[in-house]
C-alpha cells in the first residue's frame, strides 16, 4: 500500500529550506558565541599579561633607583674615606721632636748632626690573593684572584752628621736599625772631611719609617732596651778608644 503525499512540493521545499536556515542560524549563533568567548578570554589574558609587565617594569625601575642610590652612597663613602685618610695623614703620629731626640740619643759620643730632613710621599700598595686549592683542583684566576689597592703615606728620614770613625757610624746605624719605628736603615755615604783642622767622618743615612708607625703604640720595653743597648755600645766604644 503506497502513501499519497497531499502536500504541495513547493510547501515541502519551503519547510526544508526553513529548517536548513534555522539550523544554520543556530550553528552561526554557536560559532559567534565561541568567537566572542575566545575574544573575551584573550582580552582578559592580555590585560593580565599587561599588568604583570607593568609590575615587572616598575620593579626594574625601583631596582634601578636603588642601584643609583647605592652608587651615590659609594661615591660619598669614598670621598669621606679619602678626606678622613688625608686628615689622618696630616697628623704626625711620630712628631719631629721625637725623631730628633731618638736620633740624638743614638749618636755616638762626640758625634753631631748637621742636617735633618723628614719627607713623606704617597705610594700605591697592591695586595694579591693567590688561587686557593680545593678538592676539585685549583680555581681559575678569574674566580679566585683578587687585588686590593690602597694609598698610604711613606715617611723617609735623611740624616747627615759627623763622627770620629767609621766604627762610630756603624754603631749609630745599628742603634737606629733596632729602633721599633724604623723599617729600613741604609748608609748613603761615609767620607773623610776636615772640620776646624780636625779629621772626622761625614756620613749620611736614610731611614724609612714603618707604615702606620705611632709613638703611642711603640712598646716602652723596646725603647728602654734600645736605650740600654745604645748606652752599652757607647761605653764599649769609649773604652776601646781609650
């Protein structure tokens, strides 16, 4: 038994077209909703990324300001240290009168000073650090070697005097070498001169003070020992001359 379709063909076609249009509209709506949702999520993500970027930029700006402040403080600190160092260098830790008395006490009996000159100059000192060894071997120089630089004032004392013999000059040099304030004592020359028709030995000695030498920190025991040794040396010299 066959069914007879009484609906007109154009009506059926219009119904099919209407259903297809409705389905396309629904699909279009779904697609648009997806696109709008994706756009909203992308915008939110972009806004979050922009916020994070602004926070990072602000952090970098704050860190740059802190670094600039630290550099300014380092420059001020260096200037203050240089000024303090210059002020300290202006102070005589070893007064000239003390040095004159020390040299005069070390002179042998009958000796005299003709010239006393104390001069100071600033020198650059460099301290090197050797490569430390580890259980994995020696570290590279870039990782372990360091150098410390500093400027210090070095004082040099030049003394010219007269003595009877070269033995007295040697006694004077030995006495000054035992002085706890002196780092080096060197004889420049010793020659024969005639003074008031008397033949004497004219000598010149240069002495370098120890870095940071200070009469306040010189142990009194060393000074007394040096004075006793000088006195015994002078007495031996006098006895030998007699």
